[in-house]
C-alpha cells in the first residue's frame, strides 16, 4: 500500500487527473445499473396497475350549466295554470275562473366520475308553507318530446341552454352517449335564441313512487312544517335570537345511483363518468293566499357515498 501511495505521489499531475476521473466514472456506472433496473421495474408496475381517477361530483343547473343559470324566481301563488300552448286552464269547480298553480318545478343536474352512489340534501327555512319533493328526470330534445294535449297541464320543465357545460373536459369528453346531448350548446351571440331542452319525470324508475324519491327529515318538528332544535348549533352556533321559521329543516335523499337500471345497471365496478337530472318540486296547498311576500332560503348540496 505504501509503495502504491509513493508511486501515485510521483505520478505526473495529468495522469493523476485521468486516474481520478476513471474511478468516478466506474462508481457512477455501478450506481446507475441498479437505479436503471428500479425505474424499469416501476414502469412495468404502472403498466399492470389501473390508476383510478379521483372522485368528482358536480351540482349544476340543467344540462350541466353553471349554477347561476338555475333560475329560482319569485313564486306567485296567484299565478294561473296554463297548458303547453299557454292557453289558460280553467278550474274544475268553476269553469269561468282560471285555476291557480299549486307547485313550481326546477331542473337540476348531478354529474360525477368514479362514484357509484351519492346523496342530495335540501335545507330550507319555513317562512312560507312550502314542501319540497325530488323526482328523477330525463333530458329530452324537442324531437324526442311527446307534449300533452291542449287543455292538459305541462308535464315537463323547459330550459334554455344559456351556458355551456362546466363539468370539465375530462368528464365532458367521455359523456358521448346520445342521452347526454353533448351537441347542444349555448348560442355564440347573446341575441340568438337558446336551444330548448325539456326535463320530464321518469315515473317508472325503480326506487321511486311515480318518479318521486322518499325523503328522510333529520329535524322536522311534530307540526310537520318547522324545524326542531336538532342541528341548531351546526346552523347558528351560539346565536339563539332567531325566529322559529328561520331554523332550517334538513331533508335528505340517500342511495341515489350514479347509473339507473335503465342505463345499464349500477355496481361497484361501474365507476365512470355519469350525468343525472332531477326535478325539484316546490309545493303548497292550493288554497294558500300568501300576500306577505315572505322570503325563504333553500340550499341544495350533494355528497358521494360510495
């Protein structure tokens, strides 16, 4: 060893540099071989393993439009009934008087990816004596519609497409089936007439009663209208100076399938992009004569459950 040290010491500087460089290259090569093998192995694993996309869930206006296009305008309980052709519908007990409406329907949409079931929660204040119902709905174009006869009440919600889909390119590109009507888009010019889509209750869907889903109330009081004090802390915290009608009622519709039985079934392995429409119905007693113009707040939320 001492001879090697002495020999290295007497070696010209140029040769010393070459020797050190050769040693470094050799060490790097030895380290590179197992590293390269590790990366190669990881690439093989990626090829064999399916990478799941994260859970995605959107609650939007009809046709996956931005929620700002969900127009819940003031409800006039004195509004008269009209048929699909805007002709007045007369009261059955007095044919000389136009019948009054007893409900308003609004179309909403839930779109998602990589989930199989979800729930919808409706939270509302109770200044007005309204009740809320949720129905399964199908989206249809004008050519797919069968309109009621003259004199019959409309059985659909007509919505103008004012904004294009907001659910993102990944989902939108995979929703190519005809039932999603992805070719229907908003007009480029604000002066152009928007395309009209129609939303009808799917009365034959399993798990519903003529299309209506069962609702579970979390905190409905015994009078069947206002909220009790359950979940009051979650709503108001320590604040206690509120009217009984300002306490929100929480109602939930659970076990909603991403894919219904008439869209190919639903199971744990069927996690792919989906889009479903619903009709939120606001109802009141047909004898209601509300002139006080009370205001209520309604919150609709959606949550993946599996």
